[in-house]
C-alpha cells in the first residue's frame, strides 16, 4: 500500500512541478511496396513516449501538489507504523 501511494504521490507532484505528462506516440509500419517497385526502404518507427505540456492552471498545479504531497505523507506514516 505504501509503495502504491509513493508512486502515485511522486507522479502527481512531478506533474505539478514540471507541467509535463507522457503521451504515447504509436509507431509506424513501413509502407507496403508494390510488385516490381524499387524505391528506397522506409524504416519502421517504434512506439515511444513523448513529453507533452500538461497545460495546468495555477489551481490545477496546487491541487496536484496537495493531493500528491498528502499521498506521500500518508505513505511515510504507513511505513513507520509497519502496515
């Protein structure tokens, strides 16, 4: 439980601090070639993550910081209590 709260809290606080979120960019398959067509090979592009702006308002950043920080504090005290 503590580990989940740490991961969630850290993700929320880092989103609020850097104002960036990961965005999935799907990969691209190579274009199919017709019969007898001799063109340059197009290579496939693997899927990747792209950092996009979160476009948070000041209230949104404050909310994410508050909720994420609270999750980290709760995780800290749960760890101290041994749960």
